[in-house]
């Protein structure tokens, strides 16, 4: 158990850095929009979706209707359907911890559990739970700090959101190095870029998801043939 | 600013829809039934595609036609890739890339 805790801590360190900083940013924005610490805490507890929480603050300040808020959430968070689809099998038999595992499947948590494997043969069930709990704790601590210090903070945090981009880039590089089969990664990047050009930054995620799934299914034979030549995907 | 009740309702709606999206696949492909082969296959290879999509998603609002033309993102992103290929140290890659990016947009590309 102790070993699992240490491994989960080590794996989540980059997320700790990113979440405390981004959670901090969220807390500040929330506070400056007139929504104090209880709001920041509730959102980080019950919504727990990084970029969507930033968007929620602008929904609140712009006085969006409930329908508009619902549709915005669908658009921004539709990618979570993807995470679910790829974790259905890996989270089978997780028992009573399963609802929390599913609830807490953020981009960053997903990036740490999506391989369905654990380093050094520790139990995946325990590992995934610890990773999920640690990550949400970092997020909550960050948003509380931001909310508390927000009104006092004078230093310039512009650009700090790049930490999450950098995290995904490193996971992407790790995945790239873990396999010789680069078709899925190339499809992911190129089809997303194509949809970004065609549909614009507000609307490209859903078409990208549809195109990527379709392409993976069309090229299934080719991809599976490649896939047999090396091991399972692994992320760090 | 919204009325408090309306603000609470907004937060509840966002939380519910987010959870719905997270739970839906698990509800559709339940615990007891055998996962369809195609979902099995997607589960194995989607992670690679999704991570590519997430990188694009993070950079979606970068404008290539207006100053600074995505140059800070390009330099910082390339530094993360190279540093990571070289040292394979996640914390170092993310830390250095982020600091570099912050310095660039705060001091150089205003």
C-alpha cells in the first residue's frame, strides 16, 4: 500500500504543479468576479473540470441562461465521453470506488490512468483511486488558495496556463516513444487541426471526435496489425 | 451579477452535464455485459489520438495571423518536446516550458 501511495504521488507531481497553479488562477478569477471561497470550493468539489470551471465563471458574470450553460458544458466537455469509452473495460470490477473514479476522470487524471497499466506491478484499482483523489485534492487546494489570496495577489500570472499544455505535450511524447504504431497519434493531431481550420476554435471538438473515431474504425485492420508488434500504450 | 439562486442553478447544471458526460459510456456499456469488441479496440488506441487532440485543444485560440503569430507557443512547445526527449523528466519539461512561456509573453511579446 505504501509503495502504491509513493508511486501515485510521484506520478501526480506534475499534475500537482499544474493543478495548484491553475486552481489558483481559477480561485482568483472566481473571487474577482464576486464569487467567494464557498463558490470556488463547491465548483471544485462538484464540477471538477478545469477549463469548464473557468468558463462557468464567465457564464455567471455574463448572466447566461440555464439552456446556454447546459449547451456550453456539452460542447466544452464532450471529450469526456471519449475518456469514458476508453476506460469502460479498464475500470470494470472497481466496486464501490467506481462512481468516484468515473466522476473524477479529468483530462489530467485520464492522462495518468489511460494506459490501464501501473508501474512496477502495483494494483491498478488502488493506483487509479489514489491518482484520482490526489489530483482532486491538488485542484481544491489550488482553488482555495487562489480564492483566499486572490484579492491580495499582485504578481503577474499571465501565461501560467501553459503548464497544462506542457503536461499534455509530455504525455504525448511519452506515448509516442512507447510504441512504433504512430497512426492513432498522427490521426488525432491532424484531424483535430483539420477540424479547427474548418469549424473554428469554438466548435471543432465534437467534429474532431467524430472524425477521429471514424478514422480509427476505418483503419482498424491496419492499426491492429501494427499494434501487435509492440506492447500496450503507456503513459507517464 | 446574477441572483444567487440563478448562480447556484447554473453551477448545478454545469456539474450535472459534466457528470452525465463522464458516466454515460459506463452506463451504456455496463459492468455486467461484455464490452463490445469495437469499444475494446477504441479503448486501446483512442488514448494516443486523444492526447494529440488535447494538445491542439490547448492551443486552439492561438492566432497565426495576428501578432505574436503563435511564436511564444511554438518556441515553448518545441522546448518542452526537446527537453522531454532529452531528459525524460516530466516536472523539468513542464516547469521549464511554462516559465519560458510566461517570460516570453510578459516581457518580450507584449
